[in-house]
C-alpha cells in the first residue's frame, strides 16, 4: 500500500470516527433539554465529514475547500460539545479535534 493510500485511509477512518461520535452525541443529547445547539453543530459536522470523505477522489482544490469546511464544522462542534460534561459530548469533542488535526496535516 502506498503512503498516499495509507494517508487517505487514515483520513477517511478519522472522518468516519468523527461521524460516529457526532451521531452518538446527537442520540444522547436528543433527550436532554437545552441541547439544540449541540445537536445542530453535530449534524453540520457529520455533513462536512461526509462531504470530505466523498471529496477524497476529487481535485485538490475541491478537496482543500471541503477539508477547510470540515475543519470549521469540527471546530464549532468541538467548541460546543466542550461546554457539556456528558460522556457523549466529551467523546464527540475529542473525535472532532482528531479530525481537525488530520485535515490540517493533509492541508500543510
């Protein structure tokens, strides 16, 4: 497996883990009052991560734009989730931070 393929696989796995953590956070927070912002940011993060995964085969410009959007969505989601002490929010924020780091490493 080439190093580019391994990097792409790591990136996709990181995005998929972020999607899973956000989905778990949405499920956990849906029964809690006052968690609408958390749910909204998780939904946006899921969409951005899915777009980023889909872009892994597209041109470098398109991919860079979508990766930046993913970074922004993950940052906002992590920032919101870090306001809460629920286990799902903590795990989600951590997954978002890892996704940010992975995207940033590929943009450098």
